[in-house]
């Protein structure tokens, strides 16, 4: 059994080395299974992709093969030329993916907006011999293009994304997926990528509302709301903390509401400055949080007194909405971090805050449990042995005779 495991480990290591060497292999050393030969190629800097081509300046005919390594059968790939500008909108795309029945589909799609579903359509130039293959986690798109301008330099865009029921879904809008564009000189083979210029412009344009949105909501939803809930749940159990716990609780939650409203506004502004980029789940959770928080704060105006018959119902409503806000807050902050894709230290910091607050709540839960148990024990002891001037019972549970 030990020898078998060692063999499996060795084979696994050799296979990993083989894959890494294949991934690191330059496009110039690649041999197509179909024995196709291209006169030039370029190692594209993002998304583990490569472009091979043969260009005829006299006829302006461009034969290409776009390769994407390390992709699965549940992803789509695309390579495009943008005749008018750099970027996504206006690009003329070649799209390919493997259908659920195992066959390959390759088609053309003109990109007219950021909200595209990569619908099939004719391009602004003729395309022939369009096909695609998928093998060993590598997808290749072949095509011959008839260019219609005299320049040998073109704007290229390449992309990949998920599939949903044999239909291309929205690709990620952070990291390499918004940097995969540039210019390509078909004659010299020189490929220039603006190193995420469009992404940088977007981030510079949105830097202020992005920082405000992230920081305000992290403080309000990630720290103040859980802290306020802990105060209301545990601190009020200490007699000396009454009524200070109530004012601390209200201060935390009102501060969180004010900061949250400001963060929500910054998020709306960020969305208006980023047309075509939509995070439906994050936005939906944010709207739900804003609505619940507004209802929760408004409920303070109709808070019944302690001895009112409706107070128990108000308490139940207050707890349910409050804990709902707490749970949605944690989920939406996590979603926001996934969208923003910051350095790992920020995610670790947030997880550390959650762990610290959870540990504090657990510690207080144990302390409160012991306090309540001690009170019950003391009450039982007074009941069984009697006390002077409290319950007025003797050791047998009979009321003691009053003395003059």
C-alpha cells in the first residue's frame, strides 16, 4: 500500500511538472495537432492565452488561431478586433465554447454594449473557416478574416467567462479580465498592452466613491452593527449596566445607520459612474439592508413601554429584523470583497474582526449562563431554607408567622 501511494505521488508530481512546463511554453514552440503552421505568434500577457497568425498585406487576409490554456468545458473564450477604438464596446468577436452534448460551437458576435450576451451576428468584415477545438483543457479558435483597412496595426481584445445552459454568461469585471486588451502589429509582431489602462482609468475615476463605499460599510455593517447586537444581547444582563447598555446600543446602531446611508449613497454613485458594470447580488443585498435598516430605525418611534401589551410583539419583530440585518451584512461585505479582489490581508483582517466579535459573544454567553445559574441556585436555596424578610417561608415551604 505504501509503495502504491509513493507511485501515485511521483506520478502526480510528474504530471504537475508537465502541465507547468506546457503552460510556460512559448507560443513559438507550439505544434498544432492539425499540422497548421502560422508565420507569427504572440504570448498574450493575461488569461493564459496565445495568438497565432499569418497575414497577407496585399490581400489583407488574416488567418488566426487563438488559444486559451487551463480552461474547462464550462467556460467560453473569445478573441476580437475593435476597428474603432481600444476596449470592449465596438469589438468584433469570435466566440467559442463546448456545448453540453460535447460538440463545439464557434460563431461571430458584434459587441454593441457592456450588457452584451454575446449574441450571434455578422461582423463588420467577412469571416470564413471559423471553427474551434477543445482538448486537454485547451480551447482553440480558428478563423480567416478579411480586413478592410490599410493599417497593419489592430486593436485586439480577448476574454473568457462562464457558461449557463449553453449560453455565455458575464465574465469577471476585475483583474486580468479587464486588462486583456491592447494593440498588435501584424507585420512586426509587436504586441502592446496598456497594462490595464482602462481598468486604471476606471479605478482612478471611481477611487473616491469606491474607498468611501468600502470603508463606511465595513465600519457600519462589519463592526458597529455586530457590536451593538452584542451590547443588547449580553451587557444588559449586568444590573450595573442598566440603563447605560441601552444608550450604548442605540449609539452603535444609529451611528451604523448614518454611516451605512452614506456608504449606500457612495455605492449608488459608483454604479452610476460605471455604466454596463452590474453586480446584481451585491446591489440587491445592499438595497435589502438599506430598507431593513430604515424600517428598524423608524420602529424606535413606535417603541411601546415595557408594561404595554404589545411590547412582546415589538421585541420579537426587533430581534428578527436586527439579526436579519446582521446576517445580510456579513454576506454582503464578503460579496463586496470578492468583487473588489483586494490584497489577502484585507480579507484576513475582516475574518479576524468576525472571529474576535464571535469569540467575545461566546465568552459573554458563558458568563451570562453562569450568572443566571448562580441566581437560580441562590433562589432555590432561599426557598428551601427561608430568609429574613424576603419570601417569608420557613424550611418546610410554609409561610412564617408574622412577628409583632
